[in-house]
C-alpha cells in the first residue's frame, strides 16, 4: 500500500484574486474580492471537509499497513473507521468474531499525531454500535444507488468508503476512487450520500461524469508541473474529493492543482502551502 508523508505548512502569501465571471442572469464580471461572504464560506467548507476525508483515508492506509505486519487476512473479521471526537479519527481492526480490537490507530487532526494501540481488548458498546451503523449506511447506499455507482477495474484500484459526520442531523458517506498505480492522481468516480438521523439516505451526489486519471509524470518520465481538469455547470467548485485525492496521491513537489469551472468561467486553484482555494485567470 502506498505510503505518504505529508506536512501541512501554513505560510504567509499575498494573493490578488483575479476577476471571475459568474454564470447568473444579467451578471457581468464579478471581482473575486467583491464576492459575497457565502462564496468564500463555501470554499472554506469544501477545504474543511476535504481534510476530514484525507485524515479518514490516511488513518486507514496506516492502520492497514500496521495490522498486516502482525496478522494474516484470515485473522481479521471487520474494520471500523469513525470519529470518536471532532479532532480524532480512529481505525479499528477486529477479530473474526467481531468482539475484540486487534489493533487501533488514531490520528489527532489538531496535532497531526498518530497513536497505535495493538493490545487485544474487548470492543466497547459505542464501537459496536458505530460498526453496526457503518454497515447499515453502506448497505443502504448500495441497495438504493448501486446502479448509479461506477468505478474503475480492480487493476486500477478499488473504491474507498468514508463516513463523515457533518452535523447532529446529517451523516455523509463518501465513495472515492482509489488507485494502486504509481504516478497517477485519480479524480472522478466519486460520490456522496447524505443520511438523516434514522440512517435513511436523503441526498445523492455525483461529482464527476467519468474517471480522470491525471498523470504526475510525462511520457519520458519528467515531472509534471501541475494538473488540471474541468467541471460541468452542475458541479461548479473544486470538490472535497478532488482535494482529498490530490493530498493522498500527489508527488511531494506538486503543490497545487486547477479545476476549470464552466459555471463560473474561471479556474479554481487549490494551494497546499496556504491551504486555500483561489480564483485565477490565464
């Protein structure tokens, strides 16, 4: 499994946002620095959710590597990935009877620190309930929307399931396209499904119309300076899934990517060093 060491550095950078045309009736060019606060609140929300996805995926990657160092696949009975608190992601690998934790890995998102707990212990009642909740959510999603889900072949990579708590009323299941290939960032084949308090699916989103396998090296093996893809009008912004997979699969010297928005008729760029989304023009 591909390993990634990633450190987020918040730097100081002066950025002049360029003008960006907004696709609305009787609207001319709208300067980005004059856009309403809710516009930037949307971008901030996308970034926050992207990092929740990233930590969920990252914790699963690390925990999977750690558990396979001690156990065989046939020793394992189930996996729970969940949020014990707003600042912690936990991944638990269970025994065959789903009664004990064989290994738990936690990431503290506020500190960026990981903790391994590999002593065998009984699962708590809360953990058992969360595992049951996860199974119900995934089964309900596949039962209702399975015909609408499209993923790549196993030779490219399997989909990943991440459950993010949005608020007290909404739980969101993300389905992300993973890859086992080197030098590729997978964009697309990504979905989310919102569930209410009773775990009923209420909202389905398809973020891209196809898989976009963005190469991070040229045909001759050289470095790619940046990657870009476009979004149709029904998906105007960079998505949390875009940012998450960029963080997971990018080479360490690739620090930004672009999405062309046909709705806003501009490019959005996500920049790692400032952890920000900006609008740009050529």
